[in-house]
């Protein structure tokens, strides 16, 4: 009897280890995408870190519900958005910082990627373009910005975005289309202003 109990406990421990290993292999490669989305949602490093930690913890606890062969990043982003809604919107909190602070956060997060550039002129040009895009993106209404980021930055398909945001598929398509049109218009305006001021 004791031997069967020890065997049963060993099997459970091995399964728990398998779950952890499988989670590390399937979910953790998406950590950068989850962090990037959290920064965009919270606009504050500490809040983003808390949100990512809560998301990873919840996703690990419910990993048995993840359907193997489906898009894990979409599943994780769904959990992230649900956590964000629960934590911030129900408490009446809005975005806790300014768009300037989010630019600093994103710049710090991508500093290592920038180090790969050898040409300072190219680096400066890319940063200026990135800031114009960030500014245009920040000016979008939140519902358009969320849909656009999930489709164009996180590379989810429309159905996955509909599932993450809990909205109809047609609404996702409409929001993405409208967001792209608003981005085009905003970037043209920013480019015109840049041309007039010479900056």
C-alpha cells in the first residue's frame, strides 16, 4: 500500500513537472509580447510588471485549459486583457501616466535592439519615426488603438482579436480599418508639421 502511494505521488510530481516544462516551452516565449501589451495598456513600468506577473500566474494555473495547437499568444493576451479590465477599469483607474512616459518605457525596453545599429544617423532616423508613430498611435481612441495593436503589432488574426476583446468579428474589422485610416491621417499631419518646423 505504501509503495502504491509513493508511486502515485511520484506520478503526480512528474505530471506537475511536465506541466511546468510544457508551460515554459509554449507560453514563456511570448513574454516580450505580453510585456509590450502590458506597457501599452498600463503606461507604467511597475503596473505593467504587476499585470504581466498576474497574467503569467493565472495562465500557469489554468494551463490545463489551453488547447494545444492553438495560438498561445492570443490566449495569453486574452488573460492579460481580462486582468487589465478587472484590475484597472473596475477600480475606476485610467491610464496612470503620460504618453511621454510610455515613450521612455518603450525606448528603454528596446535599447538593446537599437545597439545593433552601427550608423548613428540611421538610429536617429528610426527613433524619430518611432516617436511619430507612437504619438499618432497614442492619439487614437482606445478601442481603435487596442484593435490595431493586436492585429498589426501582436499579429493576431481578426477572430483572435474578437475573442481577446470580447467583441464581434465585424467590429474588429471596422475598428482596425478606422484605426489605420486615422493613423494615416495623423502621420501625414505630423509629417507636414515636421516639414514646417524642420525638426
